């Protein structure tokens, strides 16, 4: 499939969020959370229920679950953080430590590409379209995952949550990524499954696409994010890029 003439296309580079966009990492993350919860004698959390909180990381996942099950208080939707009571702060800190220690030891037992994503990357590589990863996951957790999926040899850049002084929704990580690709931000597209991904892309001056196949809550109003378009599946990215020719 020929996507575009590289010298004329409006889109010259592609940037992906990691969790919930490029890779389906939910099972490993929730397994780590449940290992921590079980260690403290608490009930495990169902993966489908906490998926919408994965973009916020361990504090967001565990904060939601503790407020709901241990404190039995009304919970907030992501991205609002569910803050545990002062009484449970020591427990919360232990859970975070347990969870991330387990995740660091077992980062990619179940992690896999979303269906169709490998073929998308194959086409980008064939067409010599540079692509990169921009995630808020810290480098110490990002690197083992991308190595396990053999992405380090393929991607032109990996920007983690601690690569620059600011994380998304600040535009700095995306601007750093476009600079490493050697492509003007206006000729890049950023794909993500959270509102802050779209905000970061917009603030960086990039085209933005919402990954509807990612970790988005059923009641989330994705249209309110203001993305340029949305992808039902990863493969939809190819036709979207092809449609940008001549714009």
C-alpha cells in the first residue's frame, strides 16, 4: 500500500502514545496492581473497570480502587485523581511501591500490539515514514517494555515521562520528539487514547488522532477532546495519512 509521496505529504512523521495506543499493556499493569492489593489483603480490581484509569498510572489506578472499595466513597472519572484519606496514605504508598516493583520485574508477560498495529508499523517502515513513541511512563518502565516488543530497533525516538522537564499535557515531550525526528511539528501527527494526549499534540502544533480502541471509558465524550479525527482501529491510521496528500 502506497501511503503518500514523502516529498509532498502534509504528514511526514507519526508519534504514538504507548499504553493504550501502540501497545495493549493493560493486563501486565493490572496484574501488578492486583499483586500489590492481594499482598495487603485487599480485593483485586477487574481489568475492564480500571482500564480507563491506566493512562494516569499507578496512583490513578490504585487511588480509584481504594476510594471505591476500602473507603466506599463516590469516585471521580479519570483524569480527576481520587485521593485517599490521610488515614490510608501509608497503605497507598506501600501499594504503589509493591505494584511498581512487581511491574518492573514483570513488564511484558502479557503485553502485545493492538490488533493490526504491527502491520501499520510495517507499512510506515516500508514507506520510510519516521515514527516515535511519546509516553508519560518513566524511562525505567518504558525501556523494558519496548525492548521486549523489539521496538527499540525500529522506532526513531522514545520520549518517556522523565525525558524532558515536563510531561503531557505539556507540549515539550512532543516538541522534543519532532526535533529528534527532524520533522516540523506541523508535519507530525500524534495518536493517543486520553484527552491530555490530544491537548499535548494540539499545543505542540501537531495533527491529533484519538485512539478509540484504547483505554477510554464507555461514558467518555471523546468529541470534547477536539482531535482532528478518531481511529476505530490501528489500521485506520493508514487511510487517514493517505487522505492528507495535497492538503
